[in-house]
């Protein structure tokens, strides 16, 4: 398992050094030198690479010239999502049993690109963070907090207790995503590729939304649906702030 990027590497060195097997370095500047010094103090093996070789190893070029080889993926805690500044209440994404690793990776990439505050996945009946997921995410997993929880329903209850509204994406949801109220702190719940949201998860959602179809194909995969919904959420937030959309 590889974690790449200056900030993710620094956070991992400070908080999860026991999971780190080695550091790969493909640049030489002050920021990287500080991380190398920290790694040396922790007794972590350091190997220097050409930048193109590191890109080939990781499967993406979004590594900023540094990567850590981890024994397992360092999931974030749910609490850590609330330690961050929440001035704009960036949306959370909750994935209900997404099982295809490439689909999970694509969701992570979309969520990172569209400014989600983090992604929550269940421990069971879900794809886990693997090298295949990391490759499909194209570096996004190094920047986006990913939380693994035992009970998704209880997690949704917890979020609701913290002031979040939960919107479940459904093919036959109650309101169009373009008509629903998305201004409150929001957790967007995305269901399984084939079965959609599980009944218990669906019932826990405050409301259901659909993406209206304009063509003959009546459904989208999870990553595409998540991207469209997050894009609409962020469009509303940008418009509310009065900032230009481009």
C-alpha cells in the first residue's frame, strides 16, 4: 500500500509511523529534506528514485516526488473529520457497500476533485483500500480522509446528531437533485452498484434524491452518480458565496 504527496506523507509520518515500511524519494528540496530527516529519526528505510520510475510504481503522477510504503491503509477516524475547519460545511460522502475496487477508486477521485470533506465506507460487504483502488483513485486517496466504520446506520445517526442532513441517491428518489434543499451540512449516501441503498440505510436518510434521466439509459454507475450530485452541491455553495462559477 502506497501513500504519496507531501502533506499525506507528513501526516503519516507523524501519526502512523508504525505502518511505514520505507520511503521513496524523487525530488530534493527543503520540504522533502525535512520529511527524509523525520523518516531517518524513525528508522524508516529511504530509497531514491527517478520521478518517472516513481510514477510507474504508483500508477499516477500526483505524488509530488515522495511516497511511503505502508503495511496497511491508514484509515482516518470519524472524529478527525470534525477536527477540520467547517466554515463552508463541505459535503461528506457515505458509500453503502460499493464492491468494485475500480468503482471505489473512481468515487474517491470524484470526491477529492469536487471538494468532499471525506468518504465513509463500511468494514463489511465493501471494497477495501487496496493498491487497485489507489491506482484507480489516481492519487486522490492520499489527500482525502477515508473512514472505515463497523455500522453504517449508526454512523449516519451520529452524523445526524452532529447537525448533518443525509441525502440518499436513488434512481427513483423523492426529489430531483436540482430541486432538493442542499444548503445544510450534508452527507451524500451512495448505494451499491447493483442493488442501490440497503433498506435500513435508506430509512435512515433524511430524504432521497434522484438524478433525472434525459436519455434512454435510466441508470448510472456509483462514481458517475456521485460526481453529478457532488457537482450540484458545490455549484449551490459557490453560488451562495457569490463567487464566479469558473
